[in-house]
C-alpha cells in the first residue's frame, strides 16, 4: 500500500509498504477515507523529529520512519473478536490517542495526559496518510449517515478546538475572541458559535486567512495590528472587553492581544501551541484578575458528543476544509503549500482513493 512516511526534517517519502494486520483481539483494520494535515505534522516536516520517536516509544515501540496522519475518517474492513461498538463496514472517525490506561492520569479519566501518551500517525505503527491503518477499538467512533467522511476527518481537530473553548468556560451570550484564523482558530470560532456565544470575533493579521475567516459568517474578522482594533473591541463590548479569548495563534503577539482585549475577570485559554517560550504582561494578568488556562489535545471520550453536534448541523466543521488532494500529491500540494507563509489554505485533506 502507499503511505506518506516521515524520515527526518524536510523528508517525507511516498513509499509502498505492506498492509498492516491487527495483532490483538481488540484491534481493527480500517481503510482510510480522508486524512487531514495537522500543524503538528507541519512542525515535524519543518524542524522535526519532535514528537515522532527516534528511539522506541515506551508504549508502542514505534520508531522512525513514521507514517503520518492522525486526523482521519475510515471504514472498518476487519475487526478482532473482542471489538465492541463497531463492525465491518461501519464508517468511523478516528480518535488517534493511544494511552496506557494504568497511570494516575488515565485512572482519573484524563487519558489525554497519559504519562506514556502515544498517537496514531505520530508515534505508532500506522497512520492515516496511507491506504490502511490498524487501531484499538476505543480509537474509533461510528459515524451516522448525517456526517460525511469529510466531516469525519475533521472530528479530531474539531475536538481540539472544542476542548479549548470548554476549558475557558463559554456561557450563552458571551462575547468570544479567537486570535488566529488557522484551522484550530476557525474551528474554535465555529464551536463557540455552536454552543451559544452571543458574538464571535476573529483576530487575524494575515489577509489571505482573514478572507477565509470572513466566509465562515460567524462574526467580525479584525486585524489586531490595525490601530482601530482596540476601539472595535470596545464598541462591541460597551468598553468592557471580551468575556473569553481562545488564543489559537500560538504566538506572543496573539497572547498580548488576548490580554489587552479580555475584560476584567475574563478568561483566556491557550489552545495554540507555542514552539518557543512566550512572554506576556503578568501585571496585566493580575490587575485584570484574568484566568489563563492551558489546553492539551481533547478528552479522549468526546468523539460521540462532537459527532452528534456535527450531525445536528450546529457545528459545520467542513467549512474549515479548503482543499482535497490525492495521497500521492500530499507533499507537493499539501505540506509544501501549508508551510508557505503566503499560502491560502486552511485544512487540506488527502485521500488514497481520490485521483488527480
């Protein structure tokens, strides 16, 4: 089968490898429908290896080269005798986290904080940028007819965005600011709107991404570097500032915008991952009595809830998808386009069955 395999910085190869086979009675073999390229994949491509294992991973034993892809939908083609909840032929969305189930965090129901956390497509035998993958049964959630394979492939980043917004504690009618209109920022804005935010504002300095964000039609899209930005926020909030900020840029300027824009006793969630240490005005944090929380991944049990929200039509995650490409083009039309600062794409999905 064809697979996109990460070997080293700047080195992703389309290779023919053997079809994987389930090795345990609670595993399934799936045929991939669509797989997205994540910011984590891009970081590996630009400066990795980072989370892809050079030495055997303590939970999975995986080492480079690694078949990438952890945002994907698929169809069950083989199921072990202990598999429950899905059957051969079912369409599924993949929850890629692999957890030990035994550490203190797993026992507390916080599998996303597992001390031996691994991930299909980053630190496992298989990944979604291929024709087939092997997964544990707890990693797949059945898709109803109302949810397409495209939407199923976006459940993973949609869950990242949802967990961040939930961590900040959005209430019905809140004014929510999202800083950064990348894929997670866009999905955060859509989720905040879905759960009842009164107004959703997106701050994005990149004009190409601002155009894409406006097409979402969830609220104002403003340039935080413009002199009128502070006045616009004040006008939208009667001078108080926004109730909640989802900081999705993963940048010091984005965090600064969050702190200056949030109201006193408001909340900021750091959803975007910083690739280098950030600086911020700690005095403002204290003086405004602001809550600043981190957000890592998602609750690994959240897939059914997110799928139901998508099925209802309230969380239109497919709006984040801006390109669909065949798997053989995943480097040239996927990775290389997304790492280009002049790029005009948000979420690019690849399929092993799509032809050019």
